[in-house]
């Protein structure tokens, strides 16, 4: 059932039960439906934005601390997100990150791969990078 149908059904049920007098502790269907209708309309708005390709999920907030493991240095750089912007050169959304080494631009799709929100996940990624590097050197 799509959201428009759900909204119509909620509106129908709210109207159908508007004169009910439930004193038995049962759920007030009218109140429930009226509470859900605006929430479903908001959900429909987001669904439409997503369908149009206009909904963007941000991987972090400006000001968040970020962790960038660098395998060939066996080091994790700690940085701070100082901006979120669209890179016309890379044709993708990026987080502008400031570290002790300077600024870098990290693509949103790199979060969870080469840039992390927690030191633990960056540490695990660094260990995995080291393991792959060792596996390649053995062969």
C-alpha cells in the first residue's frame, strides 16, 4: 500500500470513528488517525524527494570529529568536518575536513571505507588495510 492510500484510509477511519465514545480503555481511533495523518504526509514528502533524487543523507555534521586511517603511514589522522559541499570537479558531495596536515575533501561515499566517525572503526580499518598489505607481500 502506498503512502497516499494509507493517508486516505487514515482520513476515512478518523471520519468514520469521529462520533465513537470509547470509555473502555480502548484506543481512540480518531485521535490515532489524526496524529498519524501529518506524519504520513511528511513521510510522503521525503519519499517524493527521494524518488526525484533530491534527498541527501549527510554522513556527518559540520563540527564532527572524523578519523582518517592512512595505511602506508600506519597512522590515523584526526580531523574535524568544517563544511559539506558539492564538488563540481569530482561531481559528488564531499565533507571538507581539517586535520593537522591541512584540508582534505572526502566524498560522502568514502565514509565507512576511508573516513570514519569513531576511532574504533578507524582502528579496525587500519588493521584490515595492514592485513591486506601483508597478504599481498607474502604472495
